C-alpha cells in the first residue's frame, strides 16, 4: 500500500460494517469434526472459516439492471492480480481480493463498498443454505455416475456386469436421444445443501460449525445464505407450550374443594 493510500485510509474511518440484515457470507471449508450439544447428543459438523469478508462493490437496478452485493474473501499478491483487480484494490485501500461472489438482494439497505462482514450476522440455531463445488471424479461409468444396477453376474455374462444397458432404439429413431444417462465426466458441479442448522459460532476465530456435510475438498470456497425453506419451531417455545397445556390439564382435573 502506498503512502497516499495509507493517508486516505486514515482519513476515512474503517468502522463500517455490513448490516446484519444481509444474511450471506463467503467462507472456506476447513474439514469435519464432531460436537456435543447441551443435551449430550453427538453431531457431525463441518467447520467453515467464514470471513472476514469485504464488500467489493454493489450493483444497483438503475445502473446495472439488478441489485446485488459482492463480497470478497482472502487476498493475493499484486503481481498475481490483473489490472482490474489491482484497480479495485486501490479503490478499497487494500490488497487484491482473491475470491469474489455476488449475492442478489431485494433491498441494498445501507450496503456500501468497503464495508466488512463476518460471522456476527449468524447465530447458533439458525438454518442456512450452503453452496459449494463438488469434488471432480473424472470420467465415470454409468453405475458410479448414475447409480445403475448393472447386468447379471451369472450365465457367462462376464463383460456386462457394469454395463449401463440399452441406450438407443433400433427402428423408430435409430439413435441415442439427448439427455440419456451415460458414462461421462462426473463432479465439479455446483451443489447446494439446503436447510442446514448452525450448531456453533466462534466469532474470535471466524468459524461457523454446521450440522451437515458440505461438497468439495478442504480449502474449497463455501457460500452461506439464509434459507428460504420452512424451518422447525424453536424447542424452547414448544417446551413452554407443553408446560402451559399440562398446567391447564392439571387445573381441570383438580377436584373441587370440600365445603
């Protein structure tokens, strides 16, 4: 960072934080472990290092045709960045950003370039959607790629045990129709795991522990967003309702006092 950029950074306070109403974050998959909850139940969790992220830029409907907030995660050396990345880093008074991801929003609600976002926008017990890129499997056959059963292993069919079976027609069209499930490239797909529960948040280490497996290898990028699925009601509310119901039932069954 040059002396001029340092002066600009000192003149502009860095106390800007992305409003917590924006429920999305970029992170990195660290691996899996296990965790005990307060009741003593054991859960398998995936550890995600989420943030701190920085708002690289925003998209407005008037200028770009849609509204979005772009979060940046990680940094890289200036010599490994292109001119556009170095120009954006100069505007933000920071190092070039390694990875950026746009999140569509219905309302920008105070989001501005240069703000920071971390795990403080998520709490334990919340339900989120997690998106990542799956591991590459290379060229895979029909049984591995699509779960085909394969052929018979008896009566001399030694070369048909892992065959996919019939693919095309003989008389009508005489060809393989588009979209037929066959052997081919497997993996490196964008996979979303929906309605995942956050088991624990560690703010001082920027870690989020979610109760699910996440696609991809260790070190791959992960996108966390607030889920749109219907989530179960909190257990605390259910317990209070049950207690009130039990109390009402006991009051109804209580015998009348003798005169």
